[in-house]
C-alpha cells in the first residue's frame, strides 16, 4: 500500500485479508471455496426431511458464507478503491456466479425447511448446534414458504448474474469513470472526477455549487438513456420475481429484509408527514441566511454558516476531533476508532478513479471492519467518518456472535451510524470553549442532517414507490423518471425550493437506487435516524449508565425483529405514530436555536 506523510493514515490496508490481489493465498482461497460450495451443492440438492442432515447443511452453509462474504468484501473494497482495475472487475463478475450458487444452496435449504411440519421444525430448532441461530433459521423457513420451485429459483439465480446484478455492475463501472469539465467562478477550468462533485456542491461559495451542479449534470444527461435502462431492468426483474414468488406487494421484500412491519413503516411516515413543517423550517432559515427566497437543490447540502476559522479541515484534524468526541462520551468507541486508524482500516484519500460514496464493510472470517470514503476537507466528510465508524462499531460489538446471529438489517444498522454522528455533533456543541460563532455553525450542520433525513430521504422513498407502481405496467422513459423525481421533490420540500430549484436527474446519480443487493435503500435511513434520536435522548438522560443497554441493543439486532429489539431495550411500540413523532420532535430545541441565529 502507498505510504502517506500525514500523521494519521488516510489510506487503508487490506493485507490482513490477503497478501494481494492475484497472490497465491488469494488464488488458493478461491479454489478451496469453489470446491466446498460444489460439495455443499450436492448435499443441499438431496435434502429431504432428515433433520440431522438439514442441521448439518445449515451449519456448513453458515461457515461457507463467512468465507464467501470475506472474499466479496475484499473485492468490493478493491473495486471501490480503483474503478478502473479491469482484473478486479472480472473477479467481481466471477464472484457473482459463486454468489448465485450460494443463492441456489439457500433456495434448497429454504425449501427443505418449509416442507417440515411445524412439530418437526420446532424439534430441529432445539438442536444445540443451532443455538442463537433460531431467528435466522425461522426467516429462512418463512422465505421458503414464499419462493418458486427449486428449478425456477436456480434459474433466477443464474439469470441474475448476467441480468439484475450486471445492471448494478454497469452503473458502478460507468459512474466510477465519470468526470466533467467544470468552469470555476474565477474562470479557470478543471477536469473533475464525479466522486468530487458532491463535495463541490457542499462548498460555502454558492457560485462553486452552482457550477458543479450544472457542469456536473452534463454526463448524467448524456448517459440518461443507459441509466434509465439499468433502473428499468433492476426494477422489472424484481417485480417479475415478486410475482412468481406470490408476493403481493413490492414493499413485502424490503420490509422483510428490514425486519420490520408495514405498520411500523406507515406509522413512521405518518408522523413525518404530520410534522413536515419542522424540517421545512430549517430549510427556510437556511434560505434566509443565504439571502434567497428559497433554496435550489444544489444548496441543500451546503453550509449557510461558515466555519469560524474559515480554514479547510485537514484529515488529521478531523480524526482528532472525532476521537475527542467519541472518547469523552463513549470511551470504548473512542478506543475502537483509534484502533481502526492504527490498523489502517479506513480509506479516505481523495484520488481520481475512486468510486463515489461511502460505506462500511467487514469480514466475519477475520473479525475486522473497513470504512471507505473520500475526504475533501469538509465538516460534512468528518460527519460521514463518524457515521461509518458507527457502522463499524456495530459490527465490532457483534464479533462474539455467530454469523447467523450477526446479520443485522439496514434499519437497525442505520441506527448505530446515526448514533455515531450524534455523539460527534453533541461533543462539539458541549465543548466549554466553544464560541457563539461555532455553535451557530454546528447548529447549521445539525439542521442539514435533519432535513436530509426527514425530507430528502422520504422524498426518495416517494419517488421509488411511484416508480415501482408505474413500472409494473411497463418501462419508464427518461422524461418520466425526471417527472416523478420532480413531483416527489415538490411534495416533500413544498415551497422551500425555488420555482426552478428541483433536480430532475437526481434519480440517475443517486447510487442507492442502483444497488441490486437490496431494494428500497431509503426508508431504513429515516428509521435509523429517528430511532437514534430516541436512543440518544435516553443516553442524554441516563448518561454512561445507558451505554451497556445500547450495546445490548446492538448485540440483539441480528437475532430479532426491529419491533422486538425496541420493545425489549426501550419498552416502546414502533407501530405507534406517537413514538415516531416524539423522536422527530427531539430536533425542535436545536431548530429553535438555529432560527435565532443572526437575530
């Protein structure tokens, strides 16, 4: 790995996973994994009603899954790190075929579990080797009751390699190579990698934001037909499979994947729409600070109050700030963050060729986590760092658990990441040496997060729900995608956006719409944000005494539904709009303070 002159490394190391891509240990690992999956396929295809054999397949499949996940995470890291590496892309395509084989294994196992009588299943579940895996095994049985025949599921797994997931790989490859010529306000021009555009649209200088928005829009418009085909293909495949599996609604699968009920989702959205004026007030204040009647879409992620020292934030400074906030409030989290830095588990170096976005991944095999992002010297990037480390800490807490008790849903994953963000921002605000100017700046940052989670992400949900509803009747055109996006933005933002202030092409460049491993990659973020508000309110009220309960919450996330986890740890009912409204209204004190800035 390349060295860095920074005090704190901003370039990750993956060498504890493999000595290098294409090296002997990597090649041997691949060969052994293929052989073991082939052997397991034979066992799974012959599964009958023998409970002992089913248990054996479950445990072997879990172990094979750890190895497959390890290899997949490694390739995902390499691919994000360098979108132009064709050899890595080839292996990513290859591992898709291996994942398809694993999907077939799961289908066979699900069918066998579904065929068992209730009594036989309960008896099998009591087997000691399945201890702590009961939740996952029950979910496998439930899925088995809603799947096609073994032959059809096998065909679907094969076709997804060159269909559904190929669309996702196309998107990653295309966007990873995207760049655009930008004319800066001073007149000079640069070729800018698309991964930098979001940071430029967070610049305090509105002219920079405007230029990045309009110049950066050109590649998305040029590739709009391809991107529309990809999105149509992804949704069309899913809808066809849902129909074949007897699933009546396109939300059934994402809700199952999120381990939450439709009642909880509806209650959350009801509370948001009933209280939408709270986050809208934050946008109206931002517009006043900016001196405009409302905001343009390219203003939404920009600070309206500059950092008091007006200096760019260095990587070293960002890491020290996050470390201080974590260590003061949650010493174990602070120690873990320092370990991540020391072990070089975080990739943040800005470079051409990197894929846009940020993520946390990890290996159950190695019990290690990795964070990927691109640091462009902004507070927004520092908050992203805290967010992703929150994810990593969640996985760290679950290290002692077996894999079938450590696979938490996105809904609960986003809770941990938002909790990390809140610790950072609260730590900054509670610093006794903080000035009024810095407080105003931090309030601005907090309100940026609030309206992103409470307006922007629900807007994405509204768009995607409308898209899937229409997609059931046929493919959508580029213009229709843009119309639906503008409609969703107007519905959620109301008059807080300028008359010409929508971004019709947001559907094309928002990566989450094109992730093929999960569908409706939006409402879990809102869920996590609001649930983290509730958790953080308890933390503020109870202090350090709450942290063991918080860790118990994290530890339970892979072995229960969202409703069960929250009921047991907080004693709350997620199906009640009042719970969500209370969590949402937790932003009001900060909102009121923000509205007073400059008065």
